[in-house]
C-alpha cells in the first residue's frame, strides 16, 4: 500500500469519495471510467440521477488513451457499407465540434491516389461525395478533388512517382484522454461520486437482481460495498470479465482487435496535415496524423487474445507501419530506431456476427441486459461515445421506471480544462522543449483526479509519448513537485518513480 498523508489536500477527496460510496445508495453504478463510462456518468448526472463511477485503473487508462485521437465519420467504413454508422459518427463529430471546441479541432486530410491504387480517383470522389452527404453537407468543409500537382503543392513530401491526383476532406482531432477526463470532471461537478484506481471485485445481488458491487481501493487498500438500483458495465475490453461475475457461463460478447500506433519525428515524414493512405503492404486504409513535433502512424487491425492490460506492439506491427508510411514518403526512410513510441489498444467490438477480417468488422455498438439486470455495452467507437451514453442512460431510466428526463449532452458545453497560469519554479518544463510544465503536474493532482506519477505522465500530460525515454529522467522532479500536494514522502516518491518505469515498460515495450 502506498505511504501517503490522507490529509494532503489533493488526496483527501479519495477518502471523502470512499465514505460517500459506502454510505449511499445510488441510482446507478457505472463500472468503467473510459470514454463510454465517463460519458454515461455525465449524462446520468445531468439528468438528475445519483451516480457512482468506478474505474479499476485511471480514467482513460485503457483503450480510451490509446486511440488514433480522431473524431471522425469513418470514411473507411464506407467500403463495407456501414452507412448508418457513418451517418451517426458524422452527426456526433458535428456535435463534439460544437460542445467541446477546446478539445475537438477540425483536421484536414489529403488522400493521394497512385497508379493502380485499389481505390481509383473516380471511386474516391464518389465515396467522399457520399461521406459529405451522410454528414448532411454540414461538415467543416466539403471535399474537393486534386490534381497531382495540387496534391504535391499541399503535401510536397509525398511520393510523386505514379501520383494521379487525390482529394481533400475534413474530419477532426482530439485529445482522447482529455475528452474522457472532461466528461468525468463534469459528471463530478454535477454530483457524481467518482473514483479511479478502485477495482470491482464482485457484484452484489438481491432477489436475483444486481444491486451494487464490492470494490477494493488500490490507493488506500480499503474494501467497500457500493449499492445502486442499476448497474452498468462499461468496461470495454474487460466487458466479458464483468459479465462472468454476473453469469460464470456467459459467452463472449466482445471481439478484441489490436490497434497499434507509432510516433515518429514529424520533420522526417514531412506531412503538413493528415494523410489518408492505402497501405502498399496489404491495401488497408490507414493514416499519418500531425501531433506537434511528431507524426502518428496507424493503425493496425488484427485479432488478439492478449489480456487488455498486457497488449503491446510487436516488431511485426512496427515494421508494417514503417513500410506503409515509407511507401508514401520515400525520403523519410524511417527505420525502427526512428520510432519515438509505439503503443497498442484493444477495440472491444461486438462479437456476434463479427468474424473474419477484423478491418471489415462492424464498429456498431450493442446495449444488452444480463441475467441479473446489469446493463452492458459492447462495441462502439470514441466518436460515438456521447450517443452510446444517451442510449445507455435511456435504458437505465427504463430499468428504474423513471420517465421524462431528456438528454441534454448534445447541447450542453463540456467544460474547458481548468488550469490556472503558473509562475516561478512551476513554469519549468517537465522535459526541455515540450509544452508541459511542473504546474501542469500539480494541477493534475489538485484538480484532475491524478493519483499516481503515471496518471500525470501518461494521461494528464502526454510526456510519456513525446520522447524516446518517455520522460523517465524527469520523473523524480515531477514526483518531488507534487509530493506535498499528495502527501508523498521520499520513499513514496521513489516508489512512484519505479512504478512509472514499470508502466512505461508495460505500455511501450515492443515485443518480438
């Protein structure tokens, strides 16, 4: 158990949350603090329900912080005729651009077409025309075709040999972990009891209906029972583990597919904006995405039986992504040593009907109720999280037999991050040349529910993703800067640094 002072101002909230969680009976207990669970908690709290949100790791600690960081209609889903999903995602993209402009930004994509491409220019133009139509022509901008000369004028580092032309279209980019946290913070500000680093160890029941869960808090070591009239399983890749607490013989509801991304130096690639690519290796649609000093290349899409906590990129994954990007940017000549970071997440797709090629599997979501009445979500994608949350809370209200509480999350603004300006020593950057400073670290523990050094370095900032050493040399300074706010003594600071080293190895090691 970590040594800490429970009266430290940035950690005392945990004991208050534990007391409240144990003393109250909530309308709804949400298990899982990724983007879906966070969105459900916010929606339910805004509709006046008493809400408990429990997350085993950190908020956005799983797939929700390992995405492509896109809010997009899903142009690649058109090939597989998932028109309803594209329509929903396009509408949600427009909604998120409106309610969270500080977190969701328009992003221009260039799609070059080469001689012999699997998707020729005429088919691309037709597809992007349909993409605009499914967005009701209300995207940031409509697509337009480009000659080869105009493609190279826009993205001069692209390969010119065999280039026939292309097109430009619009989607949006986001901070995936930041978007998740914004939902958690707004849920909390509207009365939700939220707790990260607290694992559900079992479900409680009364008359064959789930009425809560047993929970172990990893920070304090306390074990509590949380009571609720409705229970929601929003654990993504861990969905089946919670379902088996309800029914040990439950068949798998989730098909896990692995998505790997790599970050490489943007100056080596030379892309100005986002690039949509058809991989020369296997013909899959993939992206080069601008991320400050880096370019993110991804993603893969392969079936996996890896445990969600242990999924990592492999050398084969990295090689595939490097070969794909080098074919479009021949001057880059990227090799394994150019990879700043590589990470993997598991997409929790609906298992029913999704067999064969993972790339063609549906990203639709499914909301079901188990034998004890636990409401579970499988499938879905980051872009449609708000809609999934709305539909889930509607189901909760039916379960509670409550009527007439309308969802308002499509109109209500998500709050902007509340990070006050910092001065003096706290203005010192965590890593020289990066944008995050020690003040951001202190704010993370004071205002954003960060409880560990890993929370700060991986999700409240992106320090872990931004350099080859993942900020490990700076970790002791960050621990020292926040120590008095979270009650860490020297021994606990050292333990936090070592735990961060272990977490970096878990997240970023490239397996053979």
